[in-house]
C-alpha cells in the first residue's frame, strides 16, 4: 500500500514540476534577434517594376474578360498571363 502512495506522490510531483530543459523562457529567441540584423531589402529593378505593371494590367484584363465571358474555354490564368505578357512586352 505504501508503494502505491509513494508512486502516486512521485508521479504527481513529476507532473507538477516542469523539466528544466523544456521550461519556456521569456528571453528573445535567436530568430528574433537575427531579424534586427537582417540586411535591408533592395529596391526593385526597373525590369521588375515593369513586370509588375504588366501583371496588374493583364490581371485587370483577365477579370474583365472573365466577367464578360470572353475567355477561351479551358484557358486558365497562367496561359492568359503568358499570352498577355508577350503582347504587352511587344507593344512596349
């Protein structure tokens, strides 16, 4: 009987006391300190800015054509974007 009581007290003590290796601390994590030392982002290149503008224009065209039902059957955004991007690049 004493063995069961001692085992129950021991088990309760293990459950109540956190293990030192698994205890959570309130100090800053290394990932949080690394972000403060991170390099600043570079500004987009003129080519990247032009690509973003073309994507916005093609997206607006896609939404309009899709709403009007003028999209070819089976065409999805990637195919439309590819064709539209080529067309806008040729015109630019």
